[in-house]
């Protein structure tokens, strides 16, 4: 899928898989998720980092690049070990990276390294997409600077780390404040012309009804993808973040009417004026439709 801006439209669902769990790589990639995220950050003890990198590299070289799995391969990398992590991950079979604890400086460094690694591996410059994870107060304060860096595809939120850094407790009393923080990410992505941000996951993978409710809420706030830590969460994400058949049909009708008008004034099936914002929304809906 491609966005209106020409870049690859982000998947609906991202399933985290610890980079140490090689037994789960193929199983996760063959499942319902749109993308697997091989996790070189929090899920890997320091003493196992080198082994985990070798496992990721092997998957990208042999399995991830073989085209035998529907899911795209992403890798979550650590800002503190960018050089080693990116040298491992940047291969033609890689779709993108999640940059943990993203900041303007770490994103700038990742951009430089990605440019060099893409050239050295024969990839088209800018091929590797980048989702920067907002995980601390400092990142919140420089959202505008981070969102303006050209290499960024969009932002995501690492809410567990973010709430800990802010000393916030997740509760009904803090729900409005948390939504305000989420909305800041949505606003900055939109203002910078980035794709819609990636919603945070839930560590409670047993209560899928609650996960569906929070997914719909995050969709309403402006997120268009979500991360998962358990395969059971993936079908919920795919259902919530994919447009319905009726929405796809209506979007196709709007685009067809607009194109037939050849730039003239036209209306949708309800008689509402079709303007630039309506067209952008319709094209995004078509881009997000399952293929």
C-alpha cells in the first residue's frame, strides 16, 4: 500500500517478538499480523544482545527475504546501540525500524546511519521506514523538532515508559491527561505531514474486549495502527484499524466523483461538497483497505 505522499502506508498491526525467541519468528510472520517487530530493545537482556542480533540478521538474510511470509519484517532498535542494531537490521528484506526512546538527536543519528547502510546494501535511499517511539518527557517537549526531521515516517508511543517517566498512574482519574498526551502526538504528526501515528499496545492480553474498546478509542483519537505483544491481540487490531467495506465503497465513490469533475466543484452521494480534506481522507481510507 502507498500513501498519498508516495511512501508505503504503514501496516495496521505490528506484533512484537523478542529477538531471542527464534522459535517464534516464523510462527508470528505466518500469522494474522501485518508486520512482525523483532525486538532488540527491552525484550533482550544485555548479555544476549550479540546472539539476538545474529538471530535477527539470519532471519532477514534467509527467511525474512525469502518472500514466504505475508508479514513484513520490522526491527525495534535501541538509541544507545544504534550502530550495532542498525548494522544488523538494514537488509533489503527490512521494511522499517521502531526507534526506542526517540529524540531529535537519536533520530538524526539513525538517519545518517540508515543513509549509509542503504547505499552500502544497494537499497533505494529512504527505503527503510522509521517510527520514533515517544517514551519520556524530553521527547514530548521536542515533538515538533522530531516530527520535522525528514526521515521520520511517523511517531508511536511507548506508554509504559512514558507514564513511568512522568510519574503518572494509569487510572480513570488520569485518563483525560493521558488522552491529551496522545493527542499531542497526533497533532504533531499531522502538522508535519507524517502518517498517522502508531497506537501503544496493552500488556493485558487476556482481556480482548477491553483491548477492542481501547483500540476503537485510539482510532477515534487519530491513530491508524497499533502494536501487540500477543498474537491474540492482532485480529482485534486488524478489525478495528481496517476500514469497513461500506467505508471503502464510499471513499471510492468520492474519489471517482472528484476525478470525474476534473477539478470542478462536485458533491458526494449525500450532496456534501467534496473539498481537499475530504479527498485526503478518502484516499487514506482506500490506502488502508485490505488487499
